[in-house]
C-alpha cells in the first residue's frame, strides 16, 4: 500500500538522477523500483544503499548518486513518513487547496480558502504536501532554465489558491488575523521559491552541464577561460580514460592467410582433426611508444598543457612516454610530469621552458645531441607546434634523420592549414618528413588524433 | 519451492549476522547487496582495490548458506570451452572405435544407402549427449541441485568477447549449447563477479548486475575484522596495528596496504608473540604490509612518528 504511493516520487527521482548525468536505463529503473519494494521505504539509509547498489555503477556515479539522493529526499518527501507515527504521512492530509473553485467558495466568509486555514494553523506538513502537489500539477520537473524560477513560483502559488488568500487580505486590511495571513503569505512565497530553485538544481543541472561540456570540446583551446580549466581537466581525463579502456589491453589482429596449426588442430579435435574451423595466426597490436616535443612558447602553450595532460592520463594505453618542452632550448620534462600531480607539474614545466620566443632549429639540435637514442623503429614522435621559428634556421636535416630512425613523425599544428607557410612559418618545410600533419586546436581534434594513433598501434 | 537457504536471507540484518557468523564482517552496503542479489535474482558486480575481501565475500556467503562455491578465475584468452562446457573428444573417439563393428553390423543389414543413413542419424545423436559433455564451472553452477554460489573472479582480466558471452547467463541464468539446447538453472545460483577495475567493464554487463563497491574500511570496521579473523591478537595490539595501518593509508604510497595485508601483519605479530607494537618489530615486519621497495623506504624514516600517533589514537577505537 505504502509502496504504491511511493512510485511517483521514485519516478521523479529517476528523472532527477538522469538529468544529473547518471545513465539509468528503463530496465534499471524497473529493478530499482522492485528493489525499493523489497527493502521498503521506512528506513532512508537503507533505501539509499539499495538504490545506490542498483542504479550507480561506478565509484564516481555512486558519489554523484549520493549527492542527488540527499538533494532530492531532503525536500521532505519522506520526512513525514520516515519518522514513524509522529505525524500522518502527507498523502491523506487535508485537501490540497489546488482546486481554485473550492477555495473561492469558502472565501466569502473572510476565510481565504484552505490555504489561509493552513497558514493560520501553521500546518507545515500540509503546506509542504500542497506545494508538492501544486508543483506536480504545474509540471515543475520540466524546469530547465533559471529564468523560469519566478514563473513556476507564481504558477504554484496560484494553484494553491493565492487569489482567494489575497482577496481575504484586501477585504479586511485591519484585522489581526490579516496581519498573520500577510506574514504567512510572504513566508510561503519564499518557501515556494526555494522549493522551485531546489527543483531547478535537481532537474536542470545535467542539461546545462552537458551543453557546456559540448561547447568546451569544440572551443579553441587557446581561447578557453582560466575559470574553465578545472572543468577542462576533468573532460580531458574522461576522454583519456575512455581511450585507455579501449586500447589499454593487449590487442590482437588476425593475419588472414597464415594458419595457426596448433590451435586449429585443437579446435577441430571433435571432428577427428579434420579442419572444419580454421584459426589464423594473430599479431599483437603494439601499444605506442611516444616521444613528444612540445612548443611551449606563448603562442602554443595553452594547447601544450592539454596535450601533456591527455598523454599523461593515458598511461596504461602507452608502453613508453618521454616528454620534452622547448621554446628555445629543449628541456626534458618527463620526470616532472611523472612525479608530480599534473596541476602542479604543468606550471613548473612552463616556468622552466615556457614563454620565450621559439627556435625550432635549436630545439631539434638539442634533441639530436642528447636524446637521439630514444628513437627506434617502434617510436612515434609527436611534435606540437606552429612551426614558427622566428626566421631562425629550421634544421629540417635533423627532422629527416629523426624520421629515418623512428617509426613515424606526427606534427600537430594549432594553426589552420591556410596559414601554414605564411610569414615566418616553416611548416611546409617540415611537412614532407611527417607521416601525419594535422590541425589540432580543440579537445575534439586532440581526441581524434590520439585515438587514431592508439588504434593503429603507434 | 522451498529451499533451506532461501529462508536464511530473510532480512538485511539476518544477512549481516549470517555473514558475521561465517567470519566475514560486512558493512551495511555489503549485506544489502547480498540480500538484494537473492531477492531480485541478480548477480553482484563487486569492485574495489585488491585485498579488501571481494573473493572472501563469496566464500563466506557459500559457507553461511551451506552451498558449494564454484569459482572461475578469468584470464586473457579464456573461452567458452574452458568456462562453459566441452565435449569429451577422447571418449567419443574411443566409443566410436569400440562400437565400430557393432555399427557395421547394424548398418550392414540395411538395404540401400538411404535406410542406412536414417539408421545412422539415430545413432549419431548418442555421441553428442550429456554422456559426453564435460561441464566447466558455469555449467556446473547452473546444474548444481539446490543452488550454488558462483564466483567469477577478476572478470576485468577476461576479453571483451567473453564478457558478451556472459550476458545470457547473467540475465536469465541459462546457457545455450547448440547440440543439446538450453540449460536453465532450476534454482538460481548466487553469482558474484569481481573486478579490480583494470579496465572499465561494458555497460551491457553493468546493467545486468547490482554494483557493489568495497573500499578500504575505516578503523572501527577494520578492528572488528581483525578481531574476527585473528582472534589471538591481544586487544592493545589490535587497536595499535589498526591505527598504524590507517595512518599508512593516508600517505602517498604506490600500493596502499589493504585489509588482507592488515590480517597478514596481525598474524605475523601474533606469531612473534607481540603484545605491543614497537619500533624494531615494525621495521622488521614492514615488508608484510608494503609490497614495493620504494614504499618501504618512504615509510621507514617515519615509523617512530607513526607509531607514536598510533599509540595515542589507539585508545578511542572501540
């Protein structure tokens, strides 16, 4: 009996949880309903545990779930029911006062309808129930924008019989009773507004967040505001995690045409060794071994830090990673990045190598002098930079030698292709030695390039 | 259908008490998960760091409910012939060899090819029957009379294809064997899957499971676990060692000690007849708690401080 009346709130809760970013399939919401029925609604902690087990499927989701659960049920849904027998549950309480007709009928006697009765009696439980019901009628769970708060507040108050109340107040402005009514009305207005705002937080948060995140992945990284950096870092981490999950394991690929005799025989033992099912030899797709050269001069610095963050969040999908930063001289930053959390490591890298005017020739010469041994036939070299060396010698000869030693060179350039080769850009001179050259100035570009690298086994 | 062990899972509190009786100190979430697993007929996916008692939970549940524990360890390259069933090829061959003459005489009497074929059809089914089926863990768990606890250990280590293969089993407690048909469990086993989060599991798998995350326990719970698993440890020692380990978890270490390490350490200390923690003993036995040389080096200079704090904090842990 109790469970049937609780399904409405549960459905609303699923909606709230979805809009907060939890992915809850219809099947899971059915399970959650069943689970809640099995466990019962009496004990809120137990209900929380139960729903968390059924609905939230990762640690982050569990944290998110906890927050949304508390926010949702704090609104007093179960508060009357949770402490047994202190008060009757909100369900069968006095009439809602939502039906304006009923309210006005009584209004003549100076009463102001059931709303006035409730205010005078100070019956908070009944008021809460009435607000809840009026909110449902007004379609409050569809709220999406903060500009709608006043609109919904007004709708709810009207449904609760505000008009009759106002009429009662204006009819007898002097009476002592009216003063109390006025006070009650003002407080109620505040309460309803707060209630609407809570609902906004509950139902609309996910949507705005999702929208912002989508925008951020497509915005030029150099144009992103400092206050969004924290969010960007989370996004980068999530992307890296996704790629790492996909490519972090040893993957194999069939080499069609080369028979794996041993496994074929084993598989066909049941047919007396006659090979009905053929099994091909497989080759391992190797995890990429990366050497990254990042230009951290003023023009490219913003992208460099996200590239580094991305690569260092990928750790299990890479077999080896060395990072160098340069604007003039080349600095080996692998140590700093591997040892410190990325938030503190990036500024340190910038402090050591950043914000000069770039000199690609010098950086390449430094690399050849000290680190050429890192390159072998499995290594992919990623260069991130705009290729603008301020009219210094580009030293393409060194890049040629690097290309000969390594598996491939990938050059990521934050400038659009049309700008390559203009002014002091040496990009077109470097390009012939690179297997891939790509424009890379948003998070989306970054994800695509790295994803391709991982897929083919760099 | 009345099965004895179904009665045991009558409430969450009963579940918690039952697990405790089997030597497993469960927190509220754990007992709720087990209770729900039975009542909703759903498998539990247990995640958490290594050594917090994921596998232990399955063992405790099996011993409390009086069911047999069927364990399947996952690894890369695990396939259905090792997980589900295989035909006993050798036996099949042997039988055909032995029955060759008989077969010849049976078929020889038939006039014409077609009649012989028909005869043969009747016979061939014999060789792909239950007689020649070698059940592997998953099939065994389904066919166990009276139910079982099925532990699919470290499912994150298996390939993605294997995960997909598990789906039918997990949602309906049945598997399809092409030659025989569908095998369905009479009594749904309690299924636990464990994962160390080596990789994220697929959404399809997660959707079919209840999700339980077991983290590192707080001091109070850990003290209760030690009391239950290493009853010989003196009260003082127990509090101190728990407080010490709790502090270690606050440090920046490569691998934090988990419950299994605490239990091992408690056992070691009991063997050494320790009634109190002291500096030399901690230094000598640190390798039980910490599994990396660099971690041990990082902790060694701090032992005195940690010990002092552990002794001070040890008192309020009740």
